[in-house]
C-alpha cells in the first residue's frame, strides 16, 4: 500500500493516532483516505486504496514496531561474546545495508550455523567483524527497544480514564460492526467464534492482558445484545418503545415473524463465525 519500514505515521486524515497497537484497526475503522507520515526527514502524504481494506483486515500483524539494530545486551553464552559490545550498531551484513532489526532477520536466517561479515559502528569507528550465527539464525544479543510513553494514573484519574477507554472501545466496536455489514471490505472473514476468543488469550498468565480481554469481551457482548435485532434485548427495547409511542401491542403474528427473523440472523452469524474459525484451523 506504499508503507515502508521506518515510516513514522503522523495522521490518518485529521486523526493523530497515539497507540501503535491500534494502527491497523484505525486504518480500517476510520475509512482513512490520506495518511501523513514522516519518512527520514521528509513529510509525505500516502493515499489509501479503499479496495484493499479487506486485505488490511485479514492481514494480522500488518504493522510491526521498527527496532533499531543496536545491541543492548550480549548474552553470556552468545557465540559473539567478547566480539560485540553494548551500543554497537550493526550497519550491514554481508554487504547488505541495514537500518532495522527486521531487515537483518532474513539475512541471519540464510546464514544459520555459519558466519556473517558485519559492519559495526562503535562510537565513531566503523569495524568489520565476523559474527557467528546459531542454527536458529541468531547472534546471541538483545537489541535496544524504542522508547515508549508510560502514563500513570492515581485513583481519581483512573476512573474517568476508564470511562473514556470504555466508550472509545464501544465506538471502535460499532465501527467494526459497520465494516462487517459492508461486503466489499470482506470484514466478515475476520468474524470468529469461541475458538477465536480462546486463541487471543496469552499462552502464559498475564493478569493485565487477561483483565483487559475480559473487559473487551464484556463490552462486545453488551453492544451485540443491544443491537435492534428481534430475539436480543435490543429488539425487545425497540418493541417496548413502539408500544410506549403508539399505546398498542404488536400482533402475535408480527411478534412471531420478527422473532423468527431474529433467530435466523443469529444462527447465520453463528455459522459464519464457526465456518471462519474452522477454515483458519484447516489452513
């Protein structure tokens, strides 16, 4: 779509994203037409091809955080202990220039169980060093992670922040439902059942992620239940409002037909979710 490694995304139309993990969702949800980004020292506009939003929705991990190829720690059992040092920046491998860790992974994988000739910037000096690569395509170092913003809240600040996050999540989920109801986006392919729900939970215990996902699922369930579909609470609310306005109760036949339509829609959604999950498992 025109993005490159190292691009810093500034604006989606007039919206300034501040959460890297939501970039892909924001790109699809907000019907973005123009992306303003910083590439090197240049500010560029990227115009989004709306016909590819379906691919965006069905390409998990479209965006990854660009990590500079700068050494933070050399592991004690690393084959390159004593060769590489903290703050070394790897500029190239086997003559191929690199800027980000992601750029070097393929080259290291190709040299698994062998050696690579690395150009390394150490202070003001550029060194040429042979590096050993293990069988998994690693050189035994941890790289420096980009600086992240951390926000701290006291109790009085946390409550309104929680409400804002809840309503923002509801707004995002409503946009997701709009995408699902728009066939050209192919968002319906990302609908999942309890199988997909189980797969999003972390493999090891993480209390923050668990509670966050639990809150998200509760919000999704609440929004779904309030949709004006017969057989759901939202459908009952619509009927109740109708009775309050007209002062009349709908006929039994009308209620039977609407309940049947509502159950048909829910069953169709259930089959779609199970079908998507089974298809993903088979692939």
